[in-house]
C-alpha cells in the first residue's frame, strides 16, 4: 500500500473496527444472562457537595511489534489476548493480515498465530474480533471468518459481498449465537481520499449462516464499535462519523442516543455498569456510566477497538498508528 494512503487512513479514517461471547442462549438475541475539634460560633451555610473527580487508570504494560493493530479481545477461557493486525491498507485484499496471541503479562506467545496465506488461511485486513466457545470470529472487509481459537485452524466464512458490504468493522455475538457486524460504509479512491458511499448498516448472521440487514440508515453515523449489553438487553453502537453513543435492539427501526462525547469513536466495551468507549478525536478512553462522559485514560493516539479483561479489570488498547498495544489497569 502507498505511504500516502496509510497516512490518509490514519489521519482521516482512524481505524476500523467484536467482542464478546455470552454463553447461555435465551429466547431472544439480547436477553440477559447477568482535624479540628473547635466549634465555630456561627456555623457557615452548608455548601453543595462536590464530587471528587473519577480516578484514572494506570498504564501497566506496553507491547510493541504489531503491524497496524486494530482490535484486542480477551478470551477468558484460555486467559489470552488476541490482537488483529491489518498489516497495510484496511481495504486491500492482500491476504497478509494476521492475528496474534499475547499473554496477560505482555509476552507475545505467537505473533502470527493465524496468518493470511499460510495453513489454508485467507485473512486480508482483520478488524473486529469476537469469540463464542472455542470459535474466534473476525471481520475482514466484506467477509466474517471463523477460526479455532486454540489451534488457529480455519473453520468457516460468511461473505456479505452479495449484499454490498463495504467496510465490515466490529462484531458482537448475541446470546442466541447470532453475529451482529457493523458496516462503516467507507471506501478510498485511487489517491487515498476517504469516500462514504454507504449505506451505514448492521448485518446479522444467524446460526444457520443466513445474512440479513438488521438495521440501516444515516442515524448510525458510520457505525464502528458494537457490543452486547446483556443486562440492558440491547446492543451499544458507537459512531466514528458522529458524536453519539447509541443503543439498539433487534426489531427497532433506528437506534436511540444514550450519550454524546467527542466523536471519532472506535471501540466500545461493557465493564460492569460502565460503558467504555475509545475516541480518536481526543485520544481517550472514557466511561459513560450515567450518560455523562468521564475520561478514564488520556494521551493515547489512535485508540482503536479496545478490549476488556474482566478477570483483571483492565482496558486493552490497540494503538493503530503506533503498532503497539497498551494494557491499562482500571481503579
């Protein structure tokens, strides 16, 4: 890929970008699983209480050596971190993308655990990741691909090219096992200009591998990250092309806005009662527990599709333009 294109991608696009497997399938795609001792002569009027600022996170580990890392996912069953590496242009079908395995101590167990062009693997520009059982799903331009999470062997693929998929970005897995994949709807011309032919969509892939358009429309705002909020029985979707954090349930014609922030959003994770969102616009990861933005991590440029290690209460940040992953400890 031309250097000019990558620079434009980094500056104008940001990244691209699933998480998250829930195990017990209920009836619907979004069902829940679950010192002074002196006394003043005249007391002063009570002042309104001032809440202390939210404590920030602490950077623990920086892992170098990746090639355009786009997404990080914690697999709690194996206690391993998967990292998707675009390795070039986010839209080039060059079959040189790869998935890394990283241990929680930061050691790279296998840089190219799954590698395009090797072992029967096709992998062009891997972005969002999601896991269910021992199957790892990967968004790859206009296809979602499945691999054995333990061996890396290819298992399945579902193409959305016939439905005009443009830029598949992130994946969430419903309680029923259905996949929900965002399509940011962007392309690049021959000289690297970012185009938005659209449409903005979320695809659904059922357990029978049937593909449908779950929702579409400009209100999605170039959708990027998506995650399942099993407690709220909804999906949370963040806009790369807007400033809104959205909630959406299957069957709804359009999402609803639950919060606003700086925009340029990429990854989204549920961490307890908090919604954690990464932003390219101000190089942060923020919490939207009550709908109000609280900055948790700052000073991380191009924070792509973040992951969450619930066992250790960590945020996992792929630094898209820095070829590294930063591991931060939440308070």
